[in-house]
């Protein structure tokens, strides 16, 4: 997966749209991430500027196709325009002092952001603090140097730091890391995934300088071996449980796409609002093997353990609430007063109520009583490795439910009307749908009294 996609940067927008300003902080790959993101913009036909606000190694000048030097407070607009026109992106920085190149002032980056539209610039990448080539750090009092225009804050940590001692060999300013983690001043424990997750989100660590308008996305870099991927997954799962999305990356590996996996919350939305016209009663309350279908659906969603579980109610809402009393602390209920107008209103009700921390939604019908939690996990895994749409496939045939929709497609879902779900969106973007294997039995729908009678006969009854 490309870095700009995982960060939700839109490089297809018009040239007069506001530029994203992505600030990378921490250690273990900030420079590589900044240059890689700028290169992606150029490859997509957009312009980008790498504009560090900290000193970078002098040799990094060669990482960009063009370098424009800044001396003093005035920015060299003509030289910048020429470099962008010729190469698509460039590095902007100060003169060399010793073996380091000076960075820009935060106000200069803000000025760049103000002029970005006229320059045709889609993204400005900022390395906002230094780490002396260490994979992990905590900021000094004067760090990070974040421009006011920053739209994305991405703290970086190298996975080679996990399992290593918290000492100067692998940590920049280990004393500040210990303070951020609440450890004794003389402690040198091995860095655990839990510690890394806490440091990334600490206001004395990766979240220092974070403001409400900024998108916060930790980057777990150097995922170039199975053990490091395992560490990244542990950290990312801890972050996702707090509603923080993260990326497992290898931004310095030009032979592969930079994002190995993205992590975040995927809500499972149980659609349980319908009146059951063909069944002649509300299906969600019909017992299958001793349990109402709504109870079976919620139990399946919780067992999948991919994220928060939401239930959209409508017809027989009070009875549905009563049937879910054992799980009331584990699920969120939202009522759709327009349920008679069709399933599209339930989809919209869910999307309007899901919190901003949710990155994707799995819509799950209430009338598939044999649905296996494994299928929901497969849908989530498809999203995690880059699919923005995912649906089950049975014997080569696409099935429309349950299905996963990344936040990118929620606006399209909100245009639906009537008794339709997301199948229309899946059909419109068939080339983007990840098909995950499913057993036909998992997707048996119970729509009519005849369907109900059929599943009550062996071999369909599920006695688990």
C-alpha cells in the first residue's frame, strides 16, 4: 500500500485545493518517510516539497531530485517554481553547517502552505525533530518544531528498538523516554510493545504538539522481518484499542510498497431495523436453535473481535433491546426512526453515528444465523493489507453481505435510497473489491417462512 493512501491524502484533487502538511517526528525512518511521500506525489502527477524544520544530514540532499537552498528568511520562489516544474518535488533547506544541513523555520513552512495552491503543491513533508539516527526518542523542550499549518502528525518508531535496552545505544535522550513512561531515572529495561505504544501517544513523546485539527497516525517502521512485524502488530493492536490508527511500514525499502499493514478500528454494524415484510414478523426476534437471530448476530460480531459492535434498531426496538440485555455493555445501540423507508436508512444511521476513530465499517445483516466470526476477521484482514472494499466469495461468486467499506466510500453509501445496502457500491467499484473465501452455509439468508422451515431441518441447525 502506498503511504499517501494509508495517510488518507488525496492526490487526485484539483491543483487549487489546500496542501496537506505532514510532520514526521520521533526516530527510525522520519527522513525516509518524508522523501518517500513526496516522491509518491510526484509519481501521481502532483507536486511536493520536503521542508524539514530540523537539521538533517548533509548527504540527504542527494535523496531529492532537486535542492533549493534558503538563506535568511526570504524564500526563493522563482528557484522553487523551476525545481518543481522540472522534477515534481524538491528538498528545501538551509546551508550546510559541519555535516548537517539547517532546516527551515516553522513560519517559512506556513508561508509555503499559504502559497501551495499557486505552486500546484499537494503535500509538504516536514521532518520536525532529530533523533541522531536512533530508532526511538523523546522530544527536547524545543521540539518538535511544528508549523501551524500542520495537518498530519506522524510519530515514527523503528521496530529494531523493541526488545532493546532503553539506553543511549538505541534511544535518543533515554532519560526523557524514561520520564515519559514513568520509569525510574536509572532504569534500563528492554523496550516492550506496550511501552512503545504508550510513548507514541504520550504528550511527552510522539503526541507532543498534537492539536485537535491534526490527524494523528503513528508509524511503526522497519517492518522487514517476521519478528518485527509481530512487534508492530502488538503495538498497533494496543493503539487501535484506544482509537488510534497506525501504519506498519518499511519506508526505506524502495523495492516494495512502503505500507505493510494499516491498523485501526473497524466497526461491525448489525443491521436489525427491518420489519420482516416477507417473513410477516420481525426477523431479528425469531429464534434459531433457541436464540433470537439478533442475539446470534451480536454474539458472532463480538467473537470476531475486530472492533466495536454497533446495532441499528427499528421495528420492535424495545424487544430487541431486551434480547440484547446480556451484551448491553459490549455493544452500542442506535435507533433508525426511518426504518420503514428501507435498509439504506439504516446504513446512513450507522454512518452518521460512528465515531471518527472508526476507519472502516463491516455491515452485517441480522438474518444470516450461521455466519462465522472467521469471515468477519477475513474481511478485516483484507482491509488491513490495503483493500478499501471487501466482500465474501462463494464458489467464484461475489456475495454482497456481510461486506466491508473503508471510510473512503462512506459518502457514496450515504447516497443510497430505498431497500438497498452496499451491493450497489460494490458493483460500481468491482475492480477494487477484495474477495474473501466463505462457505455457502455461512451466508444462508432467512427471508421467508419457507427459509425458516428449511434451516430448522438437518443438516442446517447449528448446535454450537
